[in-house]
């Protein structure tokens, strides 16, 4: 006997050791979500774009090739001739982008390689360049808006997956208990039905049997839709939810959010669009790049300077300039509408969840009263049954009603928790 108890304890300990907890399954679901993984990449890209404006002191270091000549033929890059000789120019450079006013600062130090194998320095140069109309402020606002939007999107996806996992766990607990209770009830009801001769009671039992069969079908179908990672670890996950839920919902104790990351992102996009609208004529204007360079001439041992002016302008371009100008006029209106929609969505979302929570709290109070009445009724029914004053059928029906009532009461608690998790999303995204 002791050996059997020891083996049973060992098996239970082993099953607990191999059970996966909330963190493991939640992380696995994140890593198996294409939406989450793509959102992570979108955020990293947005962070890099925004860093171009907030961290201009971080340079870009690069090496490029220049133009080399072999006899009268000019080639781009390093050239290896038929005689095996190599010639060309390597141009290491350090560039600081988007400095004050949207200018780029660059230092280049060319290295010339002759076909004879001789290596010499070219003219090192320091240059500053920028477009005539850079629109740096609007571009930075757009980059910040994209960053905040990406952060909000990633946070929403993580919250959605958390709520989805919590829903699966609570549904597993609920439907397993419903399935177990319904099977037990069905077995008892069928036995009582065989021993019943009263026609009215038979119809009531037949109805209860059908309801139990339907509950079994509903619970079985619902459990089949839940992933194995939850069903195999439901008890451990339920304990984790019980332990973690206070931390998840702690934020809802604060003031109701008046804004969100999404709203802040749209406010920045609107501000950028208004800046562009104020210069709506830009698509029709040339926007040249002007550069000032100072370089050391290694041949003359002198410091020289130069100004350059680069321009590319399409005089006729299939109305693209008109379309760009139209976008500058219309986007402030578009973002204003989106901003109002986001504010309304925040307000409506908070109201809807608050109404649902109030409704569920009322359901809970009603169920508590029903449960208290049912338990008192069950005590009376048990005494009457033991005294031989009521039939077994009535006693069995009372027990079944009480068991189902307890399961329904727990389901309301589960629904309240899920609504609080949804409410916490709005507080977590508050800006």
C-alpha cells in the first residue's frame, strides 16, 4: 500500500515538473504569431528611422569605389586588367546626417590604386550639404508618429494574445467542469428515469436528460477548439492567472484615460500634415541640393573650396506635382477625421466595457442570491428526502440544479476578469 502511495506521489511530482506555466506558453504564442513578429520588426524599423533625427551624432561609416581609368576606357569600381594589374579608387567616408536644419556633414579620404601597384592618397574633403527646402520638422514628426503607432500596435498585439490565452484557460476550466458535471448528471438522470412511472415526472426527466446531453455536446465541442498547450497545462495555468491577475488589472484603479498612444500618434501626424500644407506649393518648385566643400589638394598642397548645386526637376510628370500638392491640402482634413474617430473609439470603448462590467456585477449579485437560496433549498430537500417526504427524483433534480448554479456563478467571475483585462488595455495605452 505504501509503495502504491509512493508511486502515485512520484507520478504527480513528475507531471508537475513537466507542466508548462504561463510565461512559457505566453512566450511560445508570441513567437508563433506572425502578427507579433512582424510588429516587432515594424517597431525596430520605426526606432531606427526616428533615431536618424534624435541621434544625428551617430555617424554612418562607409567605403565606396570611385572611377578608375585603363588607357582610354573608364570603369566604375576596382578594375583588374588582363595583365593582372589592379587599379581604382576606394573612398572611405564618415557622414553625420540630419544635423541642424537638415544638413549632412561628410568627410571623405580617397585612396588611389594605380595599375603599377602604387597607392596614393586622393584629396580629403569635408562637405556640408542640404536641400533648399528640407522639411526636417515635418519629417521628424512623421517619424515620431510612426514610432508611437508601432509601439501602440505591438502593445495591443501582446495584450490581445494575453487575453486570448487567458480566455482559453478559463474556458478550459469552465467546460471541463461543465462536462464532468453534465456526465454525472446524465448518468443519475438516466437511472432515475428508468425507475420513474409518473408521466409528468418522466417528461421533466426527459427534458433534463436532453439538456444534459446538449451541455455535454457544447462542452466537448468547445474543448476541441482549444489548443493542446492549454488543455495539457490548464490547472497550472489557472493557478498562474489567479496569482497574476491583480498585477494585470492594477492600472484600472487609476484615473480614466483621456488619451492614448494612438491618439498622440495621430496628433503628431496632423501637426506634420499642417506644416506641409502651409508650404503646399513645394511640389511645383525645384528643390536643389546645395553643398559646400573644403578639401586639401595633395598635388598643390593647398586647401581649396567648392560650392555645388545639384538639381533634378520634372517639368512635365503626368500630374504628379498636382497630386502631391493635393495630398498636402487634404491630409490635414484626413488626420483630423482620424483623430476624432480615435477619441470617440476610446470614449466608446471605455463606456462599453464599463457597462458590461456593471451588467456582470449585477449578474453576480443575482447569482449569489440564487445560490444562497438554492443551498438553503438543498438542505431542506435533503432532510425531506432522508425523512421519506419527497421522491428521489425531486432530490436528484435539486442537487443537479445546485451543481449547475455553482458552475454558472464561476463563469460570471471568469467573464468579469476578462472584461477587466480588456479595460486594462486602454489604461496601458494611455499617454
